[in-house]
């Protein structure tokens, strides 16, 4: 009688396949853009000239995050951007509606797990009004607005269903995903002077950065600071230890580092004495470890040595492998940041200003870029001439 075989265990899905990301982004009449229709990978590097709209592209996802955030909402997200007329592209003519549409899913094929479309404009009194809101799950329609209820009571179109917990039960997973989006652009002076940002939580500019660390569970906080210290020592070899302490007067949290010194016990410094580059790198490292939703980063190369900047893409890839593939979208002007040979052409979004709004394409869509990179030219050498402002040499004539 043949030996009985134990049942084969099903293969566990990788963590990365279960972590959702924005797989596709479509925009119409949003800020600099008359039209955007691009796929997004787990890493995306947004490059282009000054004022081409790199920040505004990221802001479309930040807008959706603000719609669903506690204390936020559609009207507040509009108000914080100073109204619909400030958001609408100057290129909008035939259709004045502003559109944000995303597809959300893992790395597997098939239809996206979620798709969300929001169109809005303003009424005759310049009040923001929803023109369309559509939610699909696995391709199946869940809501499509305006619906009969909206037509009976047009005031309902001042709010999205996405932000209302009493109506978003069937697609709360989508709302939860959008709520996990994080935007970061650390301003070192705000970290040093947190009183400027009293009352703000998850301040993207770092006003409550130390409080974010302090609110983290002690075991997690200690583990993250240990990893950050290991990374920082590459850029700041003299740094011996890093920990969070509270002062005796107000209990205010401070990051304290001990630097190796000729004295036996070294020299203590806190965030008020750290360099801008050290604070920015700390903020960047903490951000990539904190959370699982998409992370939006503005020019992470600022104040950092080029030798450090070159390793940022590898750092992102390493964190994504170990922490389940968190999506990271980066705007940058840095040649060093896009010099990493591991960056794929489908991970680079090139912004090119034009008369009818900025055009957005993947680097892989340009035959000349594919040919040059395929011939051995570094991607960074290909991108810099294309994304530099025309006539920049004229700046040298200033003052003549």
C-alpha cells in the first residue's frame, strides 16, 4: 500500500503582492496638466524643468488623501488650495471639469482591486461641486454619481461618498488605502522650532516630526532609531548613538545624538544642532520605515552629499523588499539620484511643458532614450539635457 502523502500546503502569497499601490493615474485640467494618463510602478521618479508641475503631479494623490483624512474632506481640500479656479488648468477650454482617476491594486494581473474617479467644478457662486464620482471593485460598479438621490438634493454633491463613513462601507478599503498616503518635504527649521506647528499632526514639513517619533510604540521606535543610526553612520561616521529623550521642563521630545570625540564621553547634540542634511536624512529614513501606503517625496536630495544621494534609490528598493513593497513616488532635479543603474525606464516620468499644458510620459515611451540607454549611456546623462530649461546659459549674463 503506498505511503500516504501529506497534503501539499498552498504557497503563501508574498507580502509585496498584498501591499496595494496606485497602478494608474489619470488627470484632466489639474494644475499644470490638461491631460495625464500614466501607469505607476512601485518606484517612480518624476523629473522635469522648474515649474513643470512635479509637485502638482504628486499633489493629486495628496488631494485624495486629504479628502478621506480625519478632519479633512472634499471642501477642505479645495479650500486649502484656494478654490477650484486655482486648481483648474489654464489650458481647460472645452470641458471645465477637473478629473482625478486612479486604479489601485497589487502586482498581479487582471482588473485593479479598486478604481476611483472624481470630477468636480464650481457653481455660479464659486462653490466646489462634484460632477461625477465613480467607484469600482474588481471592475464591478459600486457607486456612480450623480444618482437619483443627488438629483433630488443637489446639496449632497458638495461631499464625496468616499469621505462619508455612513455610505462608504462597501469601499472602505479604498478609503483606508488613501488615508495611508504620506507626503514629506522636511524643512529642518520647523523640526528645530516645533512651536511653529503646534496642533498639527503628521505635518509633511516636519513640524511635529519629533512628536511622531515619540508617539510610536517604544519597541518599534527603538528598532527604527537603531536602523536609522546604522544608515546615518555611513554619512556621518562620527555619530555613535541616537535616541529620543524628553526634557525635564515640558516633557518635549528631542532627538539626541552622541558624536565620537577626543573627550572620553563624546559630544552630545540634539536636533537644534544637527545639520540640515542630517535632519533631512533622518526624516527620510523614518518616513520610509513608517507606514505601508504610498510615500510622496519632494526632492529628497536637498542638503545631502551627492555620494549619499546616489544610494537613495537602492535604499528605497531595499526597504520595499523587506517591508512589502511600499510605493515611493519621488520628484527630483538630481542627476545623482537617477544615476542608479537599477532604475528602469518605466520608473521615470518625464514632464515637458507645452503651450497646452505639461505633457507627462514614461522614459520608456521615447525611442531616442531607449536607444541611448540601450547603447550604454547612463540614464542620468540622457535626462539632464532633456529636463534642463532651454536657454539656461543666459543666466550667466545676469548683471552685464
